[in-house]
C-alpha cells in the first residue's frame, strides 16, 4: 500500500519514496517522520509525540527533528515559506497539509511504463503518455458526446509516476468518486471518475516488459 501526494509516492511496505518516478533516498528516521505525518493527516502531531515515536525512551533535541524536516522537504520539493506538504504548527509540532491518496499499485520506477485506460461500459479509451483532453469537442482525444460535458472538460496527464486528473473550468464539474476537484489530483487504478454525468473507470497496468508488481486487483 502506498500514499500518493503530488508527484510523490511513499510505499510503507517496500520502505521507498518515489518522486517523479525516481526513487529518492531518505534516512530511516526521515522516512518514518514523513510516514507518521501522512498516516495521521491532517492531524497535527506534537513534537513530544514525534520524539516518542521516533526515539522512544531517548532524549533528542528539537534540532534533530528540524533536520529531519529539512531532509524531507528537500526530497519532496517542499518549501518552508510556501509549504505544499508539511506545515509547521508553531510552538506545537507538524502536520501534513497537502492532498494525498492511498494507492494499491506500487509506483513505477524510472524506465518502467504504464498502460492506462478509461472504461465506459464496454468501451475503452487508451491514455498515452502525456496529456489527454476529455470533452464534447470532436477534436478531444476522449470524445464524450453528452450534454453534461463541456467542449474541453478535463485533462488527464500520464507519466511514468502515474496519472493526474484536472478540471478545465467545466460547467458541470469533474469528480473522483464523490469529490469534486478543481486542481490537478492524483488518480489510481480502479478510481471512479465522473465527467459531468458521464461515469468512467480508470485502469492502470504495467506494460508486459515491466517488472512492476501490484498489491492485487480491486474488486
């Protein structure tokens, strides 16, 4: 089981962090620090709680915790001035503040390829690497002839790291499950997507020559 946030995936089972499809090394305590924040999101964790979880029964200065935070922020491309993922709760502790989603498939390492499809009943639409526009415009890569769909309704961007879905200012909205989205959001294998009133299912498979493994198919 992994957790995707932005273009990052943290896999607790393999103890790996992927950023943009490439594995990024974190020292064990920094990995655990990020993992704790993600597992407890959006709850803020007090410094004393983090100390007890990371260094049980051992006195460690707050400066060591600050060093772990700096390592995590550098690894995931975060900023202390404008945090996207980890915010500082002054005189208390830290909290994960970004959008995150659990994913069942392991992330693709650099060089591995994914085959992505949208299913609508018996029909399926291939999603190549890069940007795919969904809409009622006949020039859209995924043409959806439905009155609830805008001409350029949404777009899906596929990379080796996975896929994201973004609404393009549509009238009737774009949803992942029951959640209406505004900005680009990560999507995973088995997600139910709604473009206006059109229901679609995302499927992501490793290419035949890939060594990618999965945690199992969704029901």
